[in-house]
């Protein structure tokens, strides 16, 4: 039987597991989080980008996917700490990890799928913020603005970014009575529907749009003092919180735990070099989800990527001695 280790239990990982099971393989899902679902967990907004599921929230979709995985009796282990991945092309792949109780385990597999997803960019993107601590008042979590929202009413909050997450955050805050300043470097790239909502808040004085670059952030007893470089440089005072919504980067940390005679090749931006099906440059190692450059980071592309990597494994191992009915 072809056994497949899937690291990451978001939409891509779960899709890969389902396809592996349907194609006659034995998948095992692992995740460092305490529950499956990836970036869908905790998002209570309706996700109207998935055909046929327009009324479901992302959180609901994650629960639906988990129910499907449970119905297929696919094994899932969460809250793990990955210690080491050993790849020997002639012998297979060994995973060394600790579970939530601290017990150490070693598991052997025929193939490995890395579906570790993405993480939000944060303070590391601004050189003047490196090695500075602001006690959690600068936040990069796309849903982090919901924490303590009731305490921010009538307070000033700066949202930095020009994409969907920045505009959704600004809309949520302004709708809750927060005085929002939305800082974008240039013409925003957010979808038109959310731009219209933000424009409405702007027209009613609940939000101010600012075009420019974040220059400095300092603190005094009244909050943050922020300076912005633009055609007319300006200073903002008494900012109580800063929400960074400046995009995502793939979680490539898992690659640092890999031991192999070969190296997983990467491109100039650090993404793994893959073929169109998620195959890496090492036999038996595949990638799926947002860590794969195959389109916009969305549930639908993640599902397709997981399916593609599962099919690639089946094709690659079909003639091997490991294949059995």
C-alpha cells in the first residue's frame, strides 16, 4: 500500500487526502494547529467565492471539509511539533515528530506532501520595526482586529494595505464605530464590492483614506505617532492600534527540517520549483496549496492543487511494488 504523509490539514491537505484515499492510497494528515481547516478556521465572514456555497462562512466550510475527512476515516493528528524529515529515495520518507503530550514518534511513508499554507507578512517587512516590541498593538493576523473590538469604539486605528484583507478589516472596524485611517501605497487592488463599502464609510466620515508609505512608528502616552511619506508628508497621533494587512508569504519553515542528499530547489522568491502537478525535484516529495504558485490564494485553487498532487503520486507509484489492491 502506498502511504502518504500530508503536512498541513487546510483545504489543500484535506483535498489531497481525499483524493489519495479515492485513488487507493493510505493518507495521513498532520497539522501543527489544534484543529484542521488552516486559514479558514476562525473566519466567520460568508465565503461567496465558492460555487454553490455562497451562504457558508469560511469556518463552516472548514467544518464541512472535516466532516468529509471523518466520513472517509482518514487519520488526522493535530497539535504536533515536527522535528525532522528524513528522505532517502531508495527507502522512503521518515517523519520525526512530537504530539501534544510531548511523546516522540517516527513514522515511515512512501510519499510526502507539504501543504503548509501561508502566513501573514508582519513587522519584518519594515526595517525600522525590526527588533522592536509594541506589546501586541501592531497586528498582522487578518482576523486579529476582532480581538478587543468593543474597546476600540471611537478610538483611532490605522490599517495598512491596499488589498482585500486591508479593506475588509477597515470595513469591519468602521462598522463597529472605530475611527479608521486606511493607508495604501498606491491605487488599491481590493475587489470592487468591498471598495464600495469602504467608500461609503469614507463619505460618512467614519474612515479616512491615505495614500503613501509608512515611514516611522513611535509611541507616547496617548498611543502611536505615525509618519507617512506621500506627496504631502503627514503625521498621525493618538493611534491606538495598527493593523498590518500587507499580504502573505508561504510557510517554508518545514523545508528547514528536511534531511536529504538532494536539495529541494527553489526559485528566486523562495518558492519550491515544481512541475504542473506539484512534483518537486526530489522523487516522492510533492507540494500542494498556497505554497504552490498556481493562481490566487483561494480555497478553490487549494482544492485543485491537493487533487493534482494526489494524482501525481498515484501516477508515479502505480508501477511500483508498493501498489496493492
